[in-house]
């Protein structure tokens, strides 16, 4: 079937083609005959209540260099585009928030927005885990220094992280000696003005921080275990971790299936679950990644599953 697909993303010129999930999405859509339109966040706007965009038609190629061609910029009504993929990476700042409101207007006018912009506003990737307390490590969200120090005193070895980061940025491990805990709290809370998350340290991180993908409520049978480099506690690839594709375990599947009904209820089509050991640490819905690493190792087309779900919704609109 023919349809138009708009992709809102970070500048394509700086992506890494061999590992970029947004590129994988565009390649699959193009293979299916869709017309693909490219936007950056600065290109979408509201004109007299109408969601609009400065679009460029894009052609993509699965190669390391010269992997895209952009057409001339032209103005479009976002509501007239059949599918809009919100692929702007975090942080979830005020600009990201405003963009979700623009996308909600487009959704009201008939566009299918993936992921659902209302869900993007409602479910912070770290706070989302609070809906599943039985499946997460001991966790505290606060800007209160005493509560954080009490949590450290109880659990001894903890992880401190901001609520709006990505790629392992500004994540700190504090061991039993408590070195630098004060300055970490001051930095992450902006001297008590901003919430942060504190979790017990999970030693199973040595076996990888697993990225488990869920497409339209269905669990992908393979995941990417991201292994920390020596001396690191973060497995994130952006923080120097090494990716190891592997089959998911029965425990991994059970965790993902515990989350899946909530995803379906909120029309969240594409999700990256982060699991350490047997605990969920994050539920990523803004711009999940790791598709290309998994597809490059196993005979599976994850993006085909996503676009099957998208096209099913288009035919029933």
C-alpha cells in the first residue's frame, strides 16, 4: 500500500548508519513503497491552530556513506501525513514537550503518530517503571538530600541518575564509602530543585544491561546485552559499552509480557525495555534503539513487524 511517512528526528547527517534505528525504519518504509518525509524538531510548527511542517522528501540507502538524499523543502500539513514517527532523542525537555503537543494536533487531524504523543507526555522513561513495582530494583525518586542519604545508608551500593537523560549520561554509582554523594545530589537535583532517581546497584550488570524490544505488544525473541567496559558501571553503548546480541531468557520474556498490556492500552507501538538481571530499570518509548545490532546478528526483520502493525492501523482508520 502507498502512504506518506514523516520522520521527526535528530539531524540525519550525524547518525551512524550501521546502527541507527530511525534509518532502519526509513529503509523498511521505503521498501514498502511509502513516500518518506524528513523533519527535524525545528521544522514542525503551529499556524493559526494548524499543525504544519517544513518537509523534505528523503531517499535512503543502506550503506556507510552517501546514505541519504534530501529533496527541496516544502510546507505540509502534518495532519495530512498518514504516519508520523517521533524519533527525536531525549532529553525530554520543554521543546520535546511542545513538539508532542504539535503531534497531538496532527493526530486529531487524522495522522497516526508513533509513539502516541499523549503517552510520550505521560510516561517518563524512568518513572514509567513505577507502574510495575514488583519488577524493579529498590528505587527512590526525590529531590530531598536526607531521603537519598538514608537510601544509601540502607542499600550501601546505589546508582544515581537524572530523570531526563539518555545514553548513560550523568549516571553515577556510589559505593558504601559514600564518596562524592553530596556533590552528586547537588548536581542531579540542582541544589534540591529537581527530582532524581536512586536505585540499588545490581551486580548482574556485569552480564549486561539488556535491551528487550516490544512491537505492538509482542516481545521480540532476541535482545542486545550491553556490557560495560572495564572500570565502568554503565552498559550503554554511548558510554562505551559493548553490544552482545542474544536470545531472551524466560525471565526476560515474563518481564516484557508483564509490561505489554499497559503498552497496548496506551497505543505505544515500539518500546525498548532495559533489564538488568531480573529487574526492569527503564521503559524507553521516546526513541528506542538497538534494532540494527539485533537484525545484523539474527535472521529477523523487527522493522517489518513494526510496519505490519502500522499498516494494519492505517487500513482500519
